[in-house]
C-alpha cells in the first residue's frame, strides 16, 4: 500500500486540487444557469472561435448522457463510489503492475474523485435551493464543465453543435487520458506476448 500512498500524494492529489480549484473559480466568477437551463449566460473568450471558458452544469455522464433527469445525480454518484472501490480492490490484487497502468489508475482516481466531489457539494451552493433540505440539495448535485472548444470537423459531423465539442473539465481529461493509457497497455501486453511466443517457437 506504500506505493498507493505515494501515487495519491505525488500524482492524484495535485490533479485533484487543480480540478477543484479550476471549477470553483468558474462557480465563483460566473453566474449560475437560469432555471431549466444547464448553461450560464456568461462566458469568457480565450481564443476567438476556438477556446472559451463557460459554466455548464452536467448532472449526467459524458456528452450529457442523462442530464436533466431525476435519476442521474443519484445513479452517477453511486457509480463513482463503486468505481473507486473497484480500483482499490484491483490495486490490492496487483492488477496495476506496470508504470503505465499505475499512471492510468492515478488518473482515474483523480478524475473520479474530482467529479464525485462536484456531485456531493455543488448542489449546496445553488441559490435556488438554499432553503431546501439536505437530500433535496444533494439531489441537485452536478459536475462543473467549463472548457469549451470549437472544432471545425466536429461541426461538420454534428451541425447542430455549431462545432462546439461538449464542454469538459480537468477530471474528464484525466479519465480520458487514463482510458488511452489502458488501451496502450493492452496493446503492449499483446505485443509482448506475441514476441515471447515467437521466441519460444524459434
């Protein structure tokens, strides 16, 4: 478990803090979306027609799956908790035995923890629900997405998007990079197995 502690302190914690600080800066500096909407009316253009900082409330999963439904906050909260438990279980069993897999595990933990924190806390700071009960505010939890990129090819494939890739955050980026590392590790393992097999046959 010492290696897990080192990973958490040296790798996961900085990424988690970067995710949370960036999200809270957006929450504190952008007005919340109007009732019935997921998008704040405020935005900050960083690079014209390419990169904008926005404030989007996402109660669902990737690409807004389940967004706006009454079940999404609870279901995705539970999924995140189960995913963290599964990662710890597989770590104890030695599944993350290479540097690439350990980096993937660290990125997954940082990403899942970052979005899980949002789902647990963000509903409590919404002005419209300040007088509501604990569970009512918890059920309003959402993930803060704020990175908005406009990509020409994406706009051609999905004209309704006007080229805007679905907004995301640092935690989402960690999860996506982790997925890439896991796929890369799989290919490397297959290549190594094939090389060993050829060597044995020779």
